C-alpha cells in the first residue's frame, strides 16, 4: 500500500509500528545482553500487518516525517527496554540505528537525555549505530561527542562498503564497528576474505575498537568470528528480530542476570552539553 507522508505521520503518531529486538551475541561469554531494535512491522488501518522497513524508508524521504519517526522510535524503544529490564532482572543495552537528520538537530542530546531519564536508564544502556557518517554536520558531530562523554556507545554500522571507509574512523570517537553483512557470506571458504578479516581484527585491536559481525547464519561462521576475537555477532542463527514477548523469553534464557537491574537508575545530568 502506498501511503502519503501525511498518512504515514498519522500512523506514527498512533503507534502503528511494532518494535522487534534482535540479539547481539557476546562472543566468549555465552551471554546476550545487547539487542538491536527495529520498527519491524506496520499495522495498517485495514488490519493488514506488513513489513515495516519499506515504510521507514519512505519516512526518511521527508524531513518532517523522519523527525517525527525518530522521536517516536527513541521514546518507545527506551520504554520497551525499561519494561524488559524490570521484567527479567537483566541489565540490558539497546542498539538504535540513528538517522543523521535526527543527530544533526540542535536538541538531539537533550531529547535523548530526557528519554533516558524518563525511563530511568543510564547512557551506558544505549548504543547509537551510524551509517551515513559523511552526512553529519558540525552540530551532529558535537552532539555525538557529547553523548559519548555522557557514557553512550557509538558504533560505525555497515563498515567496509560504500562511503563507510577507513578515513571516517578518524572523524568521531567510535567505540566499535559493525561489519557489513557481506563479510560473513564467504566464511569460512574464501581465503582472501579471511585475510581481510584478520587484517580488520588487527586494525581494530590497534585502535581499541570492538567489532560486531553481522549476517551470521551457520555454526562455521559463528566459530570463525569467535575465534578471531570479535566482540559480538548478529544474525539469524543467533536470533531473528523478535516481538517483545518472544524477546523477553530469549533474554530470560541467555542474558546475564543483574541483581541491581530493577533498581532506579541515576538521572542523566540535565545541563546543556552542546
């Protein structure tokens, strides 16, 4: 169904998108406390349930719509994480892929801090994943540096393809990278690809960056990246994006329990940092 931007904004305001979480497995610890959240499905007015990705892409085509979506997404994602922490007793980290349109806003830092405080979360509970780094303005860079100084993590997503290149690692104080999905496809049979990945492992170790491998679909890939010393892995073998009820069951099975997870988090300082 083709939706006008006005209708799409109406659906966003009504909460028609449903959030799903996908595990980001920690290699070497047999635990999973980090989850990336997606607007996975959209509930249309006629009752039809459709994949949400295409409609998020449509929202990104209009500045007003994507701003509305990003605010809604941040608010509802952090609310979901708060519920999951309270219901499971696990201290969780949520990963959010953030639009540069949103990051470049003058009020972005205050918006994030407000939602963290509202949900009694700390900045360390939040990972921001960026793809279009080259589109950041000076204010966007300033905003991300401010959030990192507060304690949020910054990840460079889809690293290794397109405009996501080595030079841009120097522009922001990234904590880690997420390899583009294509790097997993040839493992373990592609010798040249293996050498490239070994080189990436050495590079990121030198720069003190963590690495998350995406697109892990089988045990051979899982074992390869774990042996290589990568930090996290993500893919359908580990877990597909899940609705909240199923995600809760996964967390109860695989996340490390934290006796203090149910306690109130300290508030994020409200002074202006930008």
